[in-house]
């Protein structure tokens, strides 16, 4: 699966790479994702992808593809779920966003979903929202209707996150056996340009850990 976000064209392309080890010249394009269903989230909401068609995550086990793209009806990039069990006929399944992203919602601070990290075993999707400092997790038990489990705004003072990854520890200093295991979210800011490596927007890019063992009370435990 390849993303394309150049000029006015935003799409995800699905390729058949079965022959990659024997005859790479036979790799072929089988389908493209260029739009969500029109009016699928209200009148004028949904349609041709706009703004971005950025990174995604594909599951070999379920055939679901989790994307980050812009849609009509939203102020910024959000996340979508697609069924690619038949890669020639991608099917839209659902979408997820944090409050403020959809047109008409209060609380928009420029946040946009960079890309989803998916833990299908535990029915969770983790997303970092650049430009506004949010990290968030969604319950995908029903992929047609994901629900927001928690979100945490760390800006100010921190920058907007790039990647959010869950990590489970069976041993943690100062925590007894009755409080283990503990789940953390490892969060990193983007640092791809010179201005990202020096103090800017109040503070330079960094990495940090959130304790999300109690999903109702995520909190930061370290920054570096």
C-alpha cells in the first residue's frame, strides 16, 4: 500500500506484490482509495480525500487498513478504517477523530492525526496529533464505530506528537506485583528538520512516556 499526496491528488494505492521475489516487473496496481462515502457522517461530510493522504497501517490478520487522510466535513486529517480483504474492492468501514476536528465542533486547535498505530489484539488504535499536542486512544471493538477511550493534551508546553506506541512492562521499579503489569504509551515528537532539533514553539522535540494502565487517567511519567 502506497500513499500519494502530491498536488491536488490524495489517495492510497494497493499493489499486488506476489511476484516481487521472482519478477518485480510484474508488480501491479490493483485498486486505489480516493474517497470515503459522501454524506456518510452527515450532509456534506465524507467524499474525495483532501489535504493529506498520509501514513497507514495494514493488518495481515484481519485485512483492515487504518489510514490518515483528510475528508470534507472535517477541519484536519483524521483516521479511517478500510476493509481490504478483497484488495481489488476496498470497502470503507469507519472513521475516528478527537473533538474539534469535525466542522462545527468546539475545541479545534490545529490538531491533525499524523498516523495510527494499531493494537488489534487489544482493540486499540493510538494516534498522535501534531500542532496541538494531543495523544489519543480509540476502542475499535466495533470498527464501524470506533470510540474515544482517552486523550491527553500536552501542548503547552510540549509540541504535537508524531507517533504513539503502547508498551507493556511486567516489571517496573517501585511498583509491587499487585500493580503489574503496567501499560505505557511511548510518544515521540517529529524531528525531521533543523528547526525541530533546536528550541522552537516553546520547546524542542522530544520523547516521553505516559502511564496508561488506567485508561481513564493517563499521565506523563518521563520526558527526555
